[in-house]
């Protein structure tokens, strides 16, 4: 059996590499939703329901009367800022895709903010499906989403999370989030963070 405390530099390097491999998350890419994602999307939504969790971001919730094709059209309309609910803002929904092509979560990037989003929601909302958590996906996704924000001309991204959501706070802070202010919204305290791009 290999001994971590052997003093052998080569062995020490081996253990460091094993540790790196074991904690390094798989590569994540952001993709616009398309027809090939339908089965994974449906399985992901089912997971959220089975765990009794709110689906976040809400942009990935299909309306009861929608087909998946309708959902894709609505996503594209919102990306282009056309045929939208007048109370909403233009936004782009991306699916988080792992190296195997599996949909492991989603992120919504709002191109601009209305008064409501300035208090709750911010520029970015993301969620990882329950079976794929604690793999580092959220942190990677936020980093990629911030790059998308920069492409949209957003200079000071606002990220909001619940005060008791320790995991989200760590992800935001890891990506450079600076505490802005707290706000009481619909019975819970929201922490607002800013990330300069």
C-alpha cells in the first residue's frame, strides 16, 4: 500500500494528482436549448419535482399549454426581446451540458434589469439538477455566465441569493462577488452581490 507520508517526492506528486483528479469537476459548456435536449430536460424537471424543490431558473419552466417546441420558440423570442410578457425583460436561457452531453442544469441571463429584478433576481439565475450537485458545476456555470454578461455589455453584474443559501453565497464570492446590500423580499432576506466585469 502506498504511504502518503513516505517523503518520496514522486509519490507526493502522485497523491496531489489523484486529489486534483478526484475534486476537479467535469467540463461544462453552455448551450442554447434545442430539440436534442428534450429527454434530459424532462428528466431534470422531474427531479426537481420529486425533490419538492422550486425550479430555478424559472425561465426553464414550461407553461402547461406548451409543447417542447413551443418552449424553444419562447426561449428564442426572449433572447431576441420579442413577443414577451411586457413585465419581463429580454433574457437568454442556457442549458449546462457536461462532457457526456447530459443536461445538468440551466442558467438564465437577463440582458437588463427592471425594478423587481434589481431587488430579487439580478442578472443571473441558475440551478443544478439535484442528482448533479456538489460537483463544482454551479461555480463553473457562474463564471461562464459572467463571460456572457460581458458580451452583452453588462459592466456590473448583480447576483442575488437568499441569506440562508450558504452554497450560493460561496459560489458568488468565489467568482468575485462583493456584498452590496440586503433586502427583505416576500418574507425572506436577500443578499445582493456585485461583480465588476
